[in-house]
């Protein structure tokens, strides 16, 4: 490092507005370089389509409806009600299956252990 390289260099930003902090210029920009704006590559126009497609894959894998997961129902009351009723029935079935196949076996093992110990 030389003394010249440590000297602050100021480059003004084109079209800068003073009302935002940090929007006036850049310090310590090496000589011979110019400021370039970042290209706008944000998916702002297609973001809703991306979210719906992404969650539709997740919903298909888990067996839920996309309307229920995203909480975005259409204006048709009957279709929205049917979606919620179907989701509730699927949830009740999964709760019953978990209780019967997993928790029931754990309860049976626990109960048989308590009997064998003499409680």
C-alpha cells in the first residue's frame, strides 16, 4: 500500500438525490473506474407465477390444496368452502392414522411396561 492508495477518492454518482443517505457518491473508488448501475434482474413481473408454481409442487407432494396453503381463495364461495372441507377431512384422516399406527403402538408399549413393572 502506498500513501496515494490510502488517500480518499470521491466519485460523484450520476442522477443522485441528496434525500437518501449514501446516495451522493462513493469514496475510495480506484482511479480510472466509473460507477455502473446494477441491472434490474429482479423477478418482479413473474414473482406471483413463481410462488404459485413453487407452492403447487409442495402442495402436490404433501397432498394439500394450493388455495389452502397460500390462503388465497377465489370469489366462488362454494369452491372455497369445498376446498376447506376437503382439507379438514384430510387432516382428520391423517390425525387418526397417526394416532392408530404411531401413537397407539407407543401407548401400548408404555402400558405393557407399566404392567410389567407392577404399577
